[in-house]
C-alpha cells in the first residue's frame, strides 16, 4: 500500500476448496484495518457460481490483468470486470444464451439487472 501497490483478487463463490466467505471476512477486516479505504489499493471480485479457479455454473472467463495494469499504471481502479460463459464449460446451464456475459462487481457490490438482454453484461450495473 505504501509503495502504491494494488491487489486485485477474484474468488469463485462455488469454490469447494477455499470458502468465499473466508475471503470476504478477510477483506472486511482489511477494510476495517485501513479505515474503510481498502478499496483504494485492493479489490475483491466474487465470481458467482465459479468453482476453484474455473468451472461451475458461471461466467468464468475474464481478463483480470488488463484492469490491474490500468489501475497500477494509470490510476483507473476497476469498477467491474466483464466475464463470459465459456462454451467448453459443461456446467453452464443449457438455458443460458450463447455468449452470456456478466459484470463481476467489486465486493460488496453485486450485479443488478437494469433492463435489456439478460445475457449481456451491459444490462446490469454494480450496486
């Protein structure tokens, strides 16, 4: 933090190996320890339904590196990361539209539907 470092964490909420609840509790404590300003240098992005690192009924394909670089090099903190459902993920529900995307929101925000195509991240906002 003192050197301007940034930390971008993602964690699948369906992870059976490491509990997302433990990661969320850690992030809450990090926030408390930093006078409510942890998001100035650290962001936690839950991935709804994702198992350990990938898979699960989830939009589990996303680029976390590019937003991290923009944050470190240009001061642009990520407000959301767009994630897509991988066609090769056999755990994706059959009723999901091809190419479904969702925003991954920084904790404690969650994606809320605001109208439009339910399979498009643009139809959601982080709140």
